[in-house]
C-alpha cells in the first residue's frame, strides 16, 4: 500500500502544533521537531512497521539542515517502502504555515513562550535578537520551503478554522494543481499565502447601498448589482483569460497550489463576488478549485 507523508513546516507560532494535533486526530503517526537528515531513516522504519499515514513537523529548530528539505522531499517521492527507486513513490505533501509579524508577536506574548531563535539565560546578551528580529530571521531561513507545497496564512485563522483547513488539505486527492480564490480586505493586509493579487476596489461598492450593506457577495442582490456593471464583467473576463493562459505554465512547473487573492475595501462584497464567479469559470481547468473568504471567517 502506498504510504502517505505530510510534512508540516513554516514559521514558529503559525500553528504547527495545532495542525499536527489535527493530523493525529485523523489517524496519522505524528512526530514533532524531527531533524531533516533523519526523515528518510524514520520513514523507512515506519514503512517496515506498517504505518501508512505519517506526519512530521520540521522547522528552524533543525538549524541549517532545514535547507536540505527540498532534496529530501524529492527523494521520498521517488523511493518506495522497500527503499527501491519507484516512480509511484510516496504520497508526500508539504504544508507551510505562516502569519504576519503582528499576529506572531501577539501569540508569543500570550503564551509567554520563547522564540526558537531567541537564546535565553546565560546565552542571552546585548547581541541577542529581539522577538521581531528572531521572527524575521526565521522567515529568511525557511522562506524557500513555501514553494514545496500548500501555504496557509494563519494570521486571522482561529484554531478551529486551521484544523478545518488541514482536513481539507489531506482530503484532496494528490495530483494536479489546486487553484484557490481568496477574498480579503486591503485594510487588513494582503494574505501572505497569495501567489497572485488583484485589486477590485475601483468597482462601485455595494456597501454604499443601505439595502446591500449587510449582505455579502454570496447573496443574490449583491450578485445582481455586480453583474449589472460593465466594468465588473470586463474585469472578470480579463482575469479569467490571464489565468487560462498561464495555468498550464504553473502546472508544468509542478506546482501543487496556486492562490489567487482578490481584495476590496472590506472583503465582504466585491472581492467575495469576484472569487465565486472566477471559481465557477475556472472549474475544470485545474484539478481542484476552491474558495476562501478571509474576512467572512
């Protein structure tokens, strides 16, 4: 039986423990803070023990060896449970969790935990980095790993929403590209997991219609309002054409996920409507097409 491995990485404080617990609840054999060089040996041992589903959390605590993770992932995908070369390999998925610095600082302050790159006790001195400096240093150390798989920005996600996102991640069949349309409010910042960003704030805002204000881009009156705007239709057609033209290139680059973020002022009307409409138009051009509305969560 083909074994499944989920590697969880990203920045400290972004929710790796929550994600690992969600996978444990889903029946995965979970290991936290495993040095990158021993992943292959552990998998060989667990394969021999018959463990079909494994999840491993790896981050900056592994030091410079974390830079070897891309090569390790490639090797795991092309080696079967017997250690033989096999094009079927393992089902290896990488989940990269990130969050903005404001959210990370707040989480470390609330939990009073020390950042892994912030020495304490006798090792601390005048040269010890501040919490923000440690966070940015870690971003540089693990940033390249974001290209290995799915990126989730947990800045505004509750633990329950993160657990739901992890479940959605493992439930999708491996293979092909997952195209996600994510609506957001510019006033709360651009999502860190965005690959492409489109700004729809120039379109008339339904918020200024008192009848539409309490509604969202999922509601029929707002949909009718937006569809009555010639510029809105032109915009959707342009984005659809752009994605249709370039999705094959992303697929040839072996991308597993592509997140298209669409923003407006409040993240409630225009961006939500645009995401839903584009998801309908692009469905069928990627293995999976999903939507997420950040401000509505």
